[in-house]
């Protein structure tokens, strides 16, 4: 038997003697992997992996994670030497119900078309933060979710209309538990929880209805800080284990900050953390202040997740994108493993999607490859304050369902010969 190999097939040639005639039989065997990422430093927090390994992918799923997988077993090989291979990043706070309506987020120009921004920042999954409600979610799904390559999930706004601006989004009759529950169940593949936020009134009915819808559907509640008549203490007291509050390190007039004037994390905030309330970053254009984040982290309140609050303005302000946020927190003292954990597995757990945010065999092949630039870099908060860091993460390549969606330096491309 003689074996010939090329880049795609193994050709197995067998010689068989039939009488006095030599017969050659040829069979072709397809290589078992579509793509092999070699020599990268794999960081997979779910599985406790933080070492140099190879990752093999076939049919859009992770097939093998191991040392020294032979290149001949794959149709395409990417050399990730000196780079970090991690699960596709998950952004649990975005606004992507983009449309033509002026000055609003729901079906409006303040939201962003996700594919334009996600893959280049290593993000494969976003969660839209209540831009749509029960009456508008079907349009959001048809118009954006079904048209996008980015995996789009959603927090369903307890307001049926979603984020169409005041006073319409403040109308309590439009906050219907039964309708929210019906839509959340109908679109359970996309809707991961219920959202309350952007309510100007003092009546607790919207908050209670949001909690009730979340309870009935067994989904988490996502609380945005734009509830100026509600005290932070009362909000946290009503929240349950697994519920999420965003804009954790905000310092604005409409909500009490988590850190007091003496630089200590408030006792009731620590109590909420201890009962299992999750604290999302929610950076946005105004949602992140060093004066809150630095003492909060020191006081035992790091963010659980790195929701960026991606929208038209935040991407051009201090937030920029997910990898900039991750780099910013490395400058604040977090390790690489800690920031990747918050951008992957912590986020997957928070939205009850354990199928995402990991590189476990059998999981969807959403993979982000990062490099680290060394130098002196500036990172900015909402108040125009700047800190410096010596490391900046760069998205080299993003795979969604095993397919290359972003490749900064062509590491997946063939070398041009001339």
C-alpha cells in the first residue's frame, strides 16, 4: 500500500493482483478537521485551561483541544504562535436595534448595525439591552437579528415599545407582564432575560412587573441605572440571585454611586453581591468612572461581566470596543485570565447560555485570537480622565461557527507567491 498526501486529501493506493494483471485501487479520505489553530496560548476559563495547545475545528464545532495536533489532519492551518486563543467574546450590554428613526434607540439611528463592529473587536455574541419590547421584538428579529452574522440575543424591555424615548416609554399600561412572558417564551432562543430601565416615574410598578415577568420565565432581570426616582438600595434589595445591575461604576446625578464619599463600597452593595446579584460594567459613554472603579475593585467589587453599552456615541468615546475595555482593566491590575473570564465564561453564565463562552469539545467554534502590544497606552473614563497601561490587546482573528469573520493580518490567508 502506498499513501500520497496533498493539502486536502489522503490518497490510499492499494495494489491487487488478479490473475496476471496488476490492479490499482484508489480511495480518497477527507481530512478530519476543517481548521487547525496551532501553537497558540489557549485561555478557556470554563475548563481551567491556560497553556499552549492546539485547537481543531470541524463542521463549526470544537473537535480537539490538545498538544501537537498534526497539521496533516486539517484542511487549513493557522499559526497562532505568541498569540492568545480564547472563546468568542460575549458583550451582554449593547444597542443594535438599528433603524431609521431619529433620536431613539428602538429601530433608530442611536443603535448600531452589529456586524460593522463586533467581529473586529473579537465579539461573536451580543445581547441587546432592552432596545425592543414585546410589541417591537418581532420587527427587531426580522430586521436585524435574522440579517446579521453576529449572534444576537436580547434582554426584553418590560415596556412593550422598547426604547422609544420619554414619555411613551414611561407609560405603565404599556408594561404588561403577560405580553412580555408570551414573547419571551415564543422567542426563547433569542431572549435571555427581562430589562427595566429608562423610567422617569416614582411608581415601583414597572420594576415589580419586570421582576414578575423574569420570575415566571425563570430568566434573570437586567437593571439599567436610568431610574432616577428609585434608590440604588431599594433596587438591589428587590433583585434576586442571578439578576444583573449594569453601569456599576457610574457617577451621575440620577443614581447613587456604589462607592461612598470616603472611598468605601457601600454595605448594601456588598450585601447584594453576597446574595448573588451580578454587577455588569455597562461602560457606555457616561457609565464608567475611575473614581468609582478603582476603589470598588480594591474593596472587593470587580465587575462580573464586561457589557460595553455599545451604541452610536460610546464607541467614539472612552469605551471604544470590548478589547479596549479588557485592556483598560488590565491597566487597573486585572490579569489577562481575569479579563478573558469576564468577557467569555462569566458572560455566558450570566445569560444562562453555557453552550457559549468556552472551547469545550462539542461546543460551537466561536474563537477569538488576541495579540498583545507592548508600549505605553492611554485609557479614558467618562469624565475625561486618563490612565496609562503597558499592554494593549489586539484582535487578530475572529471565528464565528468555525468561519473566519475577521483577520487583521491575514494569518488565515495563503501566502501570495510572485
